[in-house]
C-alpha cells in the first residue's frame, strides 16, 4: 500500500511536524522515517551539499568510468576531507588514469553546490568521496590445451559530495 505524497501547501502547513518526524526514527523499526523526494525538496532537506556521480553502465556516463574501483579508491583517499581548491590541485597533478575523470567530477559537484544550492565556493570541502563497484564485463582469454581463463574488466561508480565548512 503506497502512501499519498502531500502537495506543497500541505507540506508547508505541517513543516514543524514533518521536520520533527524526519529527525526521529520509525516506531516499528529503528530506521529513519523516509519522506518523498518532493517533500524533502519543499522542506529544504539536503540543500547543504553538492553531489556529483559518475556511473558505469548502459545508461549514460559510461564513457569515463572504465577504471578499477581499487585504483580509484586510492586516489579518492588523497582528497577526502580536503578543501576544494587543494583537492583540485592534488588530482590535477597526480599521474593516475582516473585523475581526469575525478577532476571533472569535482568541478561538476562544485557547480551543483554553488548554482543549485547557493553554497559559498570558498568554504567547500570534500565531505564524502567513494567508489563503488559497477557492472563487470567478463571476457575470455584462450589458454593452452583448449582451456580458457576469464578476464574481469571492472567498472566503477564514483560519487563525490561537497559540503560547506562551518
């Protein structure tokens, strides 16, 4: 049974009640209460950060994500927690394969934070940066005596979250 998504007027009328509900936990299990995407938008929840994601897969964005997640994680560890300008400099001068894609991703997250959420560019830092496994392309390499080895060509979903320093 799906619940009804409230209109903007209903959400704004019940704003205090919904914010208190959102900060608490569900009564039957200890997970936070979930609000619909429109309800979060009307309440301004999630407007304190800029997010950019590079996904590997059949739908868009797959041209840049053909990197092993392990190698991407090593580079993301260098910039996690750093100021935006420092992170951009580190990525720009690191001789790694994924550097160019991560640089573009940082610039995209910066644009999202500044233009969509109105955050101050000078106060932004890399709050979260992680690389998840994408789909694995499996290939076969013929070997001696009619056998074959499998080659896994790994892909990565990279996510960078920028927040404002307080």
